[in-house]
C-alpha cells in the first residue's frame, strides 16, 4: 500500500507541473491583451506600455512563468492585475461556495442513484424497472444548465416558491442559504443522479450474475437480502470509480450552473477572469481545479484498497 | 482502517446530508419573495460587475456607473436633460476671455472619511488627473487646464489654455470627480467621496451595498440603503425581478423579455434614452470602404427603423448621426441617407463594387448579434455579401478591430458621453476617418461662445454624416423595468453615472 501511495503522489506532482505549463502557455496563446482591456477604447500606446509594465506582462515568458509557478506550492497566487487584490483569499472565498454546491449535489445524486439503480437492476425484466431505467436515460440527455433554467422557470418565476438566483453563505443566514441552494443543487444532482443510476444499475446487474450470489440464494437467502449481504460491496468498486470521475465533471458542471444561478463560486470567478484576460487569476483558478481533481483521484485510490482487500494485497 | 469504522463514517455523512436537506425544506418559505419587504432600501439589477473600484486606472462603464453621483461628486453634474447643474460648486463665473472659471464652493461638505471638502481638494483632484497617477485614456480631457489656483477654502480659479465648452461638461463626468488627498491609497478597493452614499459592503461576484451617509451635505436620499446586484445576463435579471429579489432592472439588455411586464400593473417599464450610439463602422482606410460611394451605398441600403424593430423590439431612437438626443448639438439627420436600395445599387455600380464580398466582425454582445443579422440581410439586397465573423468582446475585438484595425465592417455600442470628436477627429482611430475637413471646425467650435459651440458642432456632425464615415444605426435605449412602486429612477442615462439619490417608494 505504501508503494502504491508513493507512486500516486509522484504521479500527482508530475501531472500538476505539466498542467501549470499547459495552462500558462494556453493563456499566453489566446488573443487579447490584459492592459488593453483594462484601459479600454482610446488607450494610447504610451498608456498601454505603462500598464503592461505595471502588470508585468512585458517581462520575458520564463520570468513570468516562474514568478507565478514558484508561489503555487505556498498558496501564493500573486496579485490580480484587474482586481488589484491578492488572489489566494479571493479563491478561498469562492472555492468554499463551489465545494458546498458540488458536495451537496453529489450526496443528492447518490441518494437518487443507489436505490433507483439497484431497483432497476433487480427488476430489470419488470415494467417498473424499465420505467426507472427509461427516466434515467432521459435525465442523461439533459444538459444541466437546461435543467437549471427549467427549475427556475417552474419553481421561482412560475410558482414563486424559491428565489430565482443568488447566494447567501450558510453561516450568515441558514434559512436563506437553504432556499437559494435547493434549485442549483437539484439542477446538478438530477442530471448526475440519472447518470449514476445507470452505472449503479449495470454494476448491480453484473454482480447479480456472479456465481457467489447464486450460491447465496441457493442457501435460502432472498434476492434483495443476498444482494445487500454479498453483492453491494462488490458493486461499489465500479460505482466509486464512476463517482470520482463524475465528481470532476460536477465541478465543471458547477461552472455553468453558477452562471445560471448567479452564484459567486469558482466557476463565475473563472469566467469573469477569462473575459478580462486576468491571466494570473485564470491560471490560479484552473490550478485549484486541477488540484481538486487530482486529490479526488488520490482519495478514491485509497478508498479502493479499503473496499477491496484484493487491491491492497495485489500491490 | 476497519470496514466497520468506515460504515460508521459513511452513515455520519448520510445523516449530515439528510439533515441539511430537511433544513432546506424547512427554510424554503422564508427569505425569498419578501426579502425586500422592508421599504427602506432599493435593489437594482445590472449586468456587468465592476472589476475594481478605480476608474482612474481601469476602463469600463461599470465602475463610474456605480460610483459617480453616489460616492464621488464633481463641482458640477449633468442632469437628466443633459444640462450642466451646480453640485459641489454653488456657482461659477467666467472671466479672462472665457478662459478662467472661478468656482464658489459649497460649505460644510465632507468626505465619507470625515475630512472637510475645500478648494485644496479641487486643486489636488484636477492636478491628479494630469499626473501619472491617472492612467485612464479619459485623462486627456484635462489637458486643456493650464492652472488651478486656490483663492480661499471656498473659492477656486481654474484657468484653461484656451476657451473650451467641452471642458465644463467633462467636469460633470468622471474626470471631474473630487477626491480627498488622504483617500486615494487604495482606490481599487476603497472609494471615499463627498456623495450621499458610502459603500457598506462589496460582495464580489454578487452585489455592492450602499448606505446613506448621515453627514451628507445635501438632501439625504429617502432610502437607507441602495444595493446594486450584478447578473451575467438579462434573463437572470428579470427572473430576479419576478421572484422579488430585486426591485429594478436597469439598462435592460433583452427587450424581447419586456412583453410580460408591459401589460402587468405590478411593474413599470421606462423607455429612457442613453448616450450610447450603435455604430456600424466601416474601415475608411481599407478597400472597399475607402471609397466614399461604397460607404454611402451602405447608408442607403440599411433601413434603420427596420433594424430597431427587428433587433431591439422597436426600442431605441433613430437619429441618423453619431450624436445622442441629449447633447446640445443634436439634430435629426435621418433625411441625409434615407432607406433607398435603388440608390445604393447605383452607387455600388458607379464604384465598380457590384457583388461585393466583405467580412463583418461582430462582437459577442447581445445588441451586436441582434443587429448583425438584419444588417446582413439588408446588405444582401443591394448586392453586398457580408460574412459574419464573431469576435469575443472585449478581449479579441479590442485587439483585432480596435488596435490592429484588422477589419472591414463591425458594429459596436459607443458609450462614452459626447464622444463624436474622439471617434471622428482622429485619423488613427479604428474608424480611420480622414478628419481634415472637421479638424479646424471642431477647434473653433470648442473655443466659441455657447451658441457658436452648438452651431459649430452641428456643422462638424453634418460633415461626418455627409462623408458617410459610419452609420449610426440608433441611439441605445435605457430600458428600465421596475416594481410599480419604486420612484425616482433616472430613466435617462446621460453620463456614465447611475444616480441613486432620488430613489424611494410610493
């Protein structure tokens, strides 16, 4: 297990470093000059030169890269040209919002997917199981921003039950937080739940065809009982893999959902920063997203070994 | 780690999750629809949040929109009709061949940090615009100032290098904002002015909250707080209005959403005017638009009323020239190039430009996308095939069109106030208009008396329109949708400021 962890850590660092280079170069390759955007129309060449010097974007690329990248391990992302503020505290503010959104959405998605997926697998020949499976198929096809817009139209604008958008931190006013978080979480979770339902269904169906389940049932256990006692743990490995991949997808989905619901998370910060060509902020937000994804993968790998002793021993 | 412990942990997570969900359903009734029930505040929805609070170094309309008139004040202000009114100056006199303005200043005004407003602050602020501290392109509006002399705490004499009508108007815009010398350390994050409001909180990515100042020198606003909430698009703003989260949607960018509000007595719809012109630009220095006849053909080919009706649901003012209706030298120039496709075709024939293929660079803004399609179809009718090329705004558009002049035709909303000269009296501007005919006219108009200024500028504008330098499609409307009980909303957007001072409830 130790070696496995070490290999994973090395992979983590190498991936991270490659990502920093890629993000940095990409932001330099796309057209648009931060100084020009800051000064807007009518900017004179002299003012532009002055602003570029102030932003540091007139320095050689290597200097700019190391100036930024060497601060990353210490959580020092530099100062944004555009907002004139340190980027780290801004990211910490925003990342909390996005994580709340993503984690709640994943919990709700799993709460939908595990029971319904199992049901659809057990009843895969019954009409009721086919209906569940069909509904999930529709859910997979809906992009989450569309789900978000539909939810707003029905529950906020139409029925007036919930606010259409906005955000209140849970520590400030929990009731208001709750009323504002329901729709975006549902928008993310409904689509995720549908996707995961299909994976849970196929994982459970595969387990159900295994010999040991037939043995368990021949010993007199019921279909559901044998599944819960012997099957779910085995089915959980592929589901966990998909969940981790989907968690990363959910973070990306949150970028769009934050826009629809006007939530000040990492996603809105990223989109604003791209629009303003706030290079340092874009680079730093992307690296935080990369780090979160890599950490999820690392954690999932540890969880595999907990769930499946064969993996633990195999390494 | 044992499997048992893991189960316990999992159970804890599930418990916490379901607890949170129950709390959600319990709380869903409150806080939503009646969040603005306390009528001591007004919440306005806008699109486009300021990136910081410093308009002395950062361009963009969002910063002065939030701060001018509310936090910062000038010696004068521009009212809803475009007229110059006293503000921090009670009165002024002109002397020295119309070159020296002597302002008598208001007594008892203070900055929100407690410092008193005096003539020294006027000198400091104007000289600061001229110094290296300001890196805004607007700073050149103060180039005409020769000297600022403090006569007493309440009197200041400003001498110009030459008489200028434009300068006093500019003093009512952001370059005329009065700062306190001890309040400029961190302009990007702290705004300290003499205005009726101070910034109470800035929730980045969401809103700016203004609180009324108890020590404001003038008449205090009727409300205690004003909140500007920022949204990514127009749909989100009207959703928030319908669910009661905001009271006013200001400068609405999606007129097709208005129909449901126009017929509902719970709401009011204001059709105000702005100082923004939708300019269909043609690169005057590049073929085919270096030929005046081709530009004229475009002017005749486009039915501007149809553009307004199709692209912007009939909102907007047809003017025919690059001057908003609130400017003193405005006149209706629609008759210079009426809609006349036959004439357009014959001009193109004269110019040898039949079956012309051009590229139309369209910035990624709602108005531009809406306008581009009808323009393309009208150009096609006279034999100009325009290919639309989308250009990310502002980043890519500023780079390609504005800086490198690498375009043939584009369309943009020019929002700066009284900007006809900055657009056309500069051959290096992206429009590339040859200003030799208007240069001297403009200079003598600025130095003339007020009547001479208006007459002179009218001549300048007529020359620009005759030369078909660019087609002003329409004046952008300032559409406001609001709760029917909100009063004092400035319907016209004459300068960059969104004045929150007169807001109140019926």
